[in-house]
C-alpha cells in the first residue's frame, strides 16, 4: 500500500542520508523506524510526506507516486507545530478549510473528544501542556482522514507516563480508522508496544539493517513472552547495527580519516 | 468529565480575578503618577513660597492657565489638528512604503541584497539633515513636512516588516506545505499572522518617530502646529506656552499610540497569555 522502491537521498552538500531503501507496508499496518541518530529516519519521513524529494527511487501510496505533499499522507512532527494564533479547535480544523464552517466545527469537536480534550477547543495552544499539544497535532493530522499517518519521534519530548497514555490513545485512534502508520522512535519499548514491524536502520549511509515482526497480539503485555522476544531481537539488531559499522568498511573509514587530516 | 472540571475552573476564577486586578491596576497608576505629581506640587509650593519667581520654569498653575488661554482662544485646537494631520499623513505614507518595501526585501533575496545596503546607509543620515533638501525640492509648505515625517516612519516599519518575514518559523511554513496551501493561502493563513506582532510593534515605533519628526518639520517654518507653538513660545519668551505645547505633544503621542494598541489588540489576543506569563 505504501511502497518504497530503492529510495536514495543525497543532500546538496553531498551527505548520503539514505541508500536503496526498499519497504512494502500494508494497509493499516503500523511500522516503527528505529536506529541511532543520523541514520536517515527523519529524511525518510520527509520524503514520504513529500516535503523533500528522493534523489532516486520512488515512493507510492496505493500506486500514486508521492512527489509533493499529498492528501493521503498526514504528518505529525516531533514538535506539535500548532499555529499559536489559532484556537485549539481551529488548529485541528486547519486542514479542513474546504468544508463548510459548521462541518469544520463539528469535526474538530468530535476529534477533540477522541483525543480526550473535550472542552479545550476555545483555548490557545500555549495554554496546553506538551502532551496535550501533541494530541492536538495528532488530531489535526487525522481529521482529513489520511491513508498514511507519519509520526517522527512524536513523544520523545514527553515524560514516560504521558507517553504511555498517548500510546493507548494513538492505538485507539488507529483502531477507529485503521490508517497505515509509520512512526520514528528511539524508544524500543514504544516501537514494540505500537508496531507490527520494527525496521532497524543503520547510518552512513542510512540503510535498512533488519526488519523485526512483532507477533504479539494487541493489547500487548510488556511482561509477556512474545513482547520480550521481539524486544530482545530488536535490541540485538540495534546492537549489531552499531557494532558492525567500523568493521564492515575499515578501508573507507580510514580513507575518510586521512582526508580529514 | 473534563468539561465539568473546566466549568468549575471558570466559576472559581471569575469573581475573584477582576477585583484583585482592578486594585492592582489602581496601585500601578498611583505609582506611575507619583513622581510627576510630587515634582509638580513641590514646584508649585516652591514658587508660592517665594523661593523662586518661576519665570523660566513656570509652576503648574501657570501652565494650566496657558492651557486654558490656548483652549479658550481656539488656538490649541488648531495647532493640535495641524500637527495631527501632518503626523497621520506622514505616518500613512511612511508606513505603507515601509511595509511594501520591507515585505519585498523579506520575501525576495535579490530585492534584499539590492535595496537593503542603500537603505541602511540612508538610515544613518540624521533626520534634520534632510530638511534643507526637502525644502529645496518640495517647498516650505506641507509636502516637505509630510515627506520628512514619512522618512522617519519608513525605517522602523521597513526594518520591522523585513525582519519579521525573515524570522518566520520555517517549521510553521512546513505545516502549511503539508496541508498543500496555495501561495495565497500560505500568505493569509500563515505568513501574515506570523508577522503581525512584529509589524504592529514596528508601526508603533514608526508612529513614535513620526511625532519626533513632526517637531523637526514644524521647526522648518510653520504657521500652525504644536511645533510652531514651541518656536513661538521661545520667541515671545513664554515658557508656560512652551511647556503647554510639550505636554500636549506627550498627550497626543500617547493617545495615538493607545488608539493603535486598542485597534490592534483583537488581532493579538493569542499573545496576551504569553505576555502575562513573562
Ligand atoms: N538538510 C540537510 N542537509 C544536509 N544534510 C542533512 C540534512 N538533513 C539531514 N542531513 C544529514 O543526513 C543524515 C540523516 O539525518 P536525519 O534524517 O535527520 O537522521 P535521523 O532522523 O535518523 O537522526 C545526517 O547525517 C544528517 O546530518
Ligand atoms: Mg530525526
């Protein structure tokens, strides 16, 4: 449904951020991207969202190539990025400008209730906590009913309790309309709580190192055996993805170092 | 459930908040007026007690008399209206050109590189230096005065608007891109609201400079206006009238700024909270 075909991205300054990313994601599947910083996770999200374009390869949603922001793809950034001059309700309805006002208001109110913020519609974004703002941001991305929802480290700035509550809420929202979700995280527990598949990436250039399927049924018990197994496999893969790095291309590494001096 | 909690919040906050804030505001006004009031009363007392004749520095009562005379003869109104008309005309001219050229420089890199260095150089010319040139070019009547005021208003508005556009948060622009806004929508729904606060501050700064420059303009030779009243007071040896004109300037500037603030407040409602938290 979401197809990445040999996607590569080299930035204008020569940084090879992604090389040959191939991934097929099913309708309604939740995929988590994990990996050390700098392995191209954000770059990949920006390519799928259409904010940037790939240097080679292609990205398609239901066969439609993504070359610019597309109505089928919703985005939640790491920061809530709410517009401070709009009320919470107007922020949620930001992507519904084409609808009549009454419908916009009704949709925003409904979405507020779903993210547990009923009654907060008239407030300014500044008056909400970080977790509440991120919920508004998720609601804003979801109300236009995208087929794919992208979240780039959406909960990394939040404390553990807030994060756990938001995981439940995100799964609830997902269950209602079953969009395909791609979420970047550096929290392995977060990845395994949420995802059907965990994609472990490695840096320089960013590549897919291993894909771990999480077989545990939802809701997932963090103390259960399937959860433990998946977690161990992801941690192991992450370990190797970092370890392997100096040993795979020793010549290139020393060559780089030589250039530096 | 959260509905109920919210309502309770409102009910609890509503009755107590205004009372305490009114008391606090009266206290703040009292503080603000304590210094000028003490100075005025002290000086009045000093003159009445005969410690000074108050010829060069007239006491408040004599300044009030001057005000009363000027008001009764209708002069004050004429002068205020003349000054106000010049400031408003110069402000309109300077603010519009400043905003347009500032927007151009903020949006287009080429325009900024072309215009900004020259404008920065012009900005460092002291205002009064323009007077002879404007008199030569535009004559001694209104045009040269309005041009001088417009020059004063132009620069803060130009700087404020171009800086605000350069400072727009790219992250918010990306939100607009994600929702596929057209260039027009991007301007009205993201760019304009984003630069509004800085633009309004720039307009206020411009208006303040407009009032400074109107004095210079009216020194150029005017037959009416508060600046004329200043020069006239000096030539006639009437410090009470000079001070009356100065006070009228202060009041007029403050009132115009207040009107600008009140007119633009609804646009900046979303910022109020931030300011009160500082
Ligand atoms: N706009 C950019 N221009 C040049 N290099 C970039 C840019 N954005 C990211 N990079 C580089 O691309 C690589 C991947 O970055 P990123 O996608 O942000 O990684 P991650 O999100 O996994 O931490 C990094 O080496 C980073 O320095
Ligand atoms: Mg990142």
